[in-house]
C-alpha cells in the first residue's frame, strides 16, 4: 500500500489572517463526472498581476481587471472541467486582492490558483505583521478526475519570500541562491524559488501512485522548468528529471511573461504569456486533452499548439 505524505493546509490562524484571500489557495471542488465526457478541457490564465498603479515599461497593471473580466466571460462560455490561474494575481499591496477577488467571483468553473512570487511577497509581508507572526503558507495539493491526476506545486516553498515565521526556509533559500550564483546558473535570481525536500517526496509519491493507477498526470507550477532561462525554478533540473521519469504528460507555468515551450522526452513544458503585459493584449488559453493529443487554443497573443506524442 502506497502511503502518500499529506499536503500542507492553511492553519486556522493563516485562514483568519488572510480572510477571503485564503479561498484562492484551497483545492478546487471538481465534478466527479467530467463536463466534456472522456475529453478533458480546462482554462489557463497567467500573471494578471493587478495593482492600482501607473504602467511601467510594458506592464499595464490597472488594465488587468478589465482583461480578467473579458477572459472570465470568454471562459464561462466554454464547457470546461476547471480553470487554473498560474500565479501572480497581484503585483503589490495587500489591498490589490479585493478587486481581483471581485473579478473572479464571476467565474463559473472550479478554480485552482497558484501562489506566484508577487503574491508570495504580499502574503508573506501581511502574515509576518500578525501577532504572533505567521509564515508563508506551503501551497501544494492534488485533485483528480476519472483517469487524471493534477498536481499543483509550490515554487515558493524555499524562497526569499519566506519570512522569519517559516523557520529555516529563508536561510536555506539564501544558501541555494548563493550556490547557483557561484555556478553561474541563469535561474540564480532573487525573484525565483525552489521546491523543498518534503514537497519533492510528496510529488514523487503521487507520481508513483498515479502510474500504478494508470492515470494521466498534469502538473501546474508558477515557475517554468525548461528551456534554460532566468525565470526558471531554482531546482528546475531536478523537477524535469522527476516529471519525465514518470512520463508526466505536461507541465504548465507562468512567471516568464514572454511565454515559452519545450519538450523533454514525452513531456511537454508550456509557459503561458503574462496577462499584465501590453496595454490591450489579452493572452489566456483553453487546453484539451483527448487521447495522446494535447491541444492549446490560445486567445489574444497566446500561441495555439497541437502537441501529439
């Protein structure tokens, strides 16, 4: 019998301090029967990064609310099993969450949300200011539909966004970043993070169990894993090896607003473009998986792809 380590959940104190925001970081309640029958179909949004501030370079922070409203209206008109937001709902300031919560209230599909690096910084500061101080939540979990298992991973697990209530995680992050910098790794940037040892064990146990059950696995993370670039997860190579070893069908990420794609062995690695970029551009996507064919229907500037094994 496979014993899978439990994923962490928000403590009662964290839930109380986060209020309505805490609802974003709970596993979605998906239907046992897939809406689209044997064909899996879901929506993806990446990096709305809303803030009530003027545009900087090509990031139009205020425009994200209208963009979100448009994307949500479009997604509501499609039969979907769920929607995933791949992190960075806000750019800065705790007060930025309220308007974003209002936008997502219109979404009619089950919704999984990842904590992006900007979210993590805002949440961590908010929780560190509580009495007593509270640590940044570990936000990784799984959910499933018949024949499928979905893993939501947390790349802020070991990061500089951890605060003093997270124990040794911040010190470990500083050590990892120093080592990566010394080795001149492109992902050695303070705006990235890593998946910690316990979470790695949790991921592998789920992959083993899914393989034994004959399930197709999709993984969602904020940080890209490949190809090499400055936005990748610090321990991206470890994750790529792990996901490919268990033949994960695809990994979806945000964070690198330019978007991207790579295939390693039989695993597709897709990075969505950031919604906050561009005054009027509106990238988001729906994904359909039927048999061995993964089809990405890109909206706006998001690239459409047909990916067969």
